[in-house]
C-alpha cells in the first residue's frame, strides 16, 4: 500500500494510521487492514481506469443490505480515489467460530432478506460481479430482466472472446416459459462460500455483494453451484419462505449466468456445462 494513499486516508479520517497489513483480496483488489489509535478498518484498493465506479457501486450495494437490517454487513466508512487509485474503506469485522445453530440462523436471515422486494427487477445503477460489469436496468418481468441484463451481456462478452453458441434466440424463448412470475427479492447476487464471514459472536456476515432486486432463486442456485453451505440452511429457509415448486429444476437456468461469468473470467473449463444447459433448452 503506497505511502501516498496512507497519507490521503489519514487526511480524510483525521487519524494517524499506525500500521497496515496485507489481507487476501483475490485478483481484482488489494485488501489491507489499517490500524489507528482508535480502531481497525479494512481498505480495498484497485485501479480507477480499469474498474471505473466499482467501489461506488459496491458501497451502494452494501448500504442496501445494511438498510435491510437483517445480516451483519461491514459499514461503509469512505470511498473515493487518489490519482488512479480507487479505494473503499470499511468497518473491520472481527472473526469468530460458528454457533451451533449457525446454519439455521443463516437460513432464517437469508429468507428474511429475500422477502425485501421492489415493484421491479433491477437496481439503482449498474454494478459489478467480480471484475465484470453487471447491468441493472429495471424491468417488470423476471424473465426479461434475467435475459437482457444477465445472460445477453455475458454471451456477448464470451462471443467477443472467441466462444460461439448456437440457437440463443430459441433458448431465450424456452427459458422465458420456465421462469416463474414471483416478485423480486433483494439478493446478494454473488453468494458463494467466500462471500460470507463469521463474526466474533459466531453469526454470518455478508461481504462483496453484487446486489439487485432479482429472482431469489439466483442466490439459492449460486449457493448450490460450488457448495459450501449445509443442508440445514435450505431447510430453515424453505420453512420460512417456501421456494416455488420446480425450483430445483430451474437451478441450472440461474446457474448459467454464473457459469458464463466464470467462463469470461477464467476460461473454457466452464464451457461444457454451459453447452449442456443450452442444449437442454434449445
């Protein structure tokens, strides 16, 4: 972390930063813990030119989750830029061990989060999923939103990167008939096992969201795609906010978006799964 950025943050905070420590941050951001005489914080750092508006969008999404007052979410302290460096300063959440009923609590809170709704599918502004842009224009229909704002941009990106797909138009028609008319839910949007942490009290906290008001089955399907969540979570969730019949069958439709994201980020190892889903519905 540069001395210039440390000085810039000290000026904004009116606090002296007495130590910094590098944390794991993935491929997109550098992440550091910062300690002052008063508190410990986390700062995420990346390039303004490579990822314009990323942290502003993330801050908006975190605030939407905070306002729901269901999960513990790191408080947004500051975001901004210094030269070509963009930063997001967050509350530091001390980690602990799971409570015995951790997965039940997670399921209950996720169900209550998904009960938060808007009269549209979308969000107040576009954001990112990983390092890729995610679009959030508002639609009244779940299928229109999903096809135009999630699938089509990812397919277009994949085609530009040299991948080819056939019969996409017929595929879109086929899945439109499969998607239910359920109202929108406030979803995390990128809910894999690396995007929750356990706080000092043993409760789940959500981080790194790709927020939207969208079909709630998207979160559920992402959670099943790569695993890391106990069955108890889904049982409790379904007791509180029962999923509509056929949700297991529809999971691969929603997982297609996340597979396309991974295809565009990491390459062709995800292509066979994508082609299998396309073939099934085309």
